[in-house]
């Protein structure tokens, strides 16, 4: 009997963030988890969904710098996160819960 093999493709959140509502819900769900690394990864997903090249132009950061900052090994400064958030039209806010 011949074995069947399954083929899988990597799921990419950026491919499923087509509207402002989807982006807001995704970022809120990630923020609710309370994991800073997850939030950075989500911001990177949103950046890729909106277009890294366009974001690089808006922020003055390099395309490769953005990829590196929001990779699993990246550790972007708050200044980078704030600059990216502003360029994406996002507002960072703090609340007491």
C-alpha cells in the first residue's frame, strides 16, 4: 500500500488582514494576550499586509531594517514601534484595567 503524503503551506496572518476592522481586531486580540513579543509580531504582520516598501518610505527606515525589527529575533526600540504605528495610522494608548 502506497503512503499518502500531505503538503502544507505556511499560514501568514498578513494575507488575511485586508480591512481596517480585521487589522484592529487582530491587534486587539494580540494585545489582550499580554505578550510583548506577540504584539511585535502582530505589528510586523500588519506592516507586511500594508506593504513594507511603502512603510519604509513613510518612516524613513530601510525595508530590511523593518523586516529585521519585526522578525522573531528583532528587538525594535520604542521609537521604531511608535514611528511604524504612526505611519500605519495606529494610535498607541495605555489604560488602567
